[in-house]
């Protein structure tokens, strides 16, 4: 398990610079076991470095795509997969471990296409507005997957909101719930940055 100060969502990329001894040991054990997966959970209180942090009990499986080495650290490139709930935290010597329960994948239905379009419009608009005030990791024109389930998770992942909103996305029980949350968060993000038209129901053309 790898507690972080950020949320990893399914079908989103993850890049880490691993330098703490406990996580270098974890990676070493994974390589020995020919394993490519570890769990990522959001830290509730505490810091990423040093241990002793408290964590939220929901997370995402990260699958390693590439490993690279540098001076005193390992660069990890991974991608989010299945969601899980932590049932029990185990002994953390030499690194965090837990018993988890995998959460069912969300199911797509074409009846959600109109809501998907509204959510995407809201998120891309929020990204465009936010980029005028702060540096954003994702551009408003970033491409999404052609797979509808992957695309919705990616839409949630690029939405310019805080970690607790991202955690809300992660815990969605249905695709309708996820899309509704993403749409609401995208509209709220636009309002936060002061878009004059964001207070009403009408949305301008892209």
C-alpha cells in the first residue's frame, strides 16, 4: 500500500519518485514476486513522508507500467485500475499493507450520453477558466478514451477540484452518481473562478 496526498482514479496515470526506504523495500519485494500492483489511498491526516499518517479507507489499484532509476530514488509510472475498500490495516513493518475488498466496476448505459456531454462541457470549461489563474496539469482540450467507462473516469480525473471531491468521485456507486458528481463539481469550479455566466443555468457554446 502507498498512502499519498492525492487520489488515484481508475484509468488515470500516476507518476511517483520513490526514495523512502520502506517503499524502496516494497518495490524490491514486488520485483522479486514478479508483481506489478500496489494500492493507493488518500492520506486523511499527516504527511506522505515519515509514516504515522491516517488514511481514508478507499483506494485504487495501481499497475506499474515503467520503472526508472535516479540518484537515491526510483521513478515509477503506473495507471489506476480497480477500486477497493480497506477492511483491515496490517503490520506496517517494513511497509504499509492491508486486507482489501475490490469494489465492482461501474457499468455504462447509453442513456447517460446527455449527462456525459454536460459533464464534459462543464469540466473542459472549468479547466479553460482555471488555466487563466493557475497552472493546470491538464489542458481543456485533452483527449479522452474512446471507451465510455474509461472516458468518464478520465473526465473525473482531470476535473480541477480538490482531493475530497476526487475521493467523492472514487466512492461513486453508479455511473449516474459519478457523472452527476463530476458535472456538479465542474460547474462549481467555474463559479469558484468567477465565470460571469456560471451563476445561471445557461451555458455558452464552446
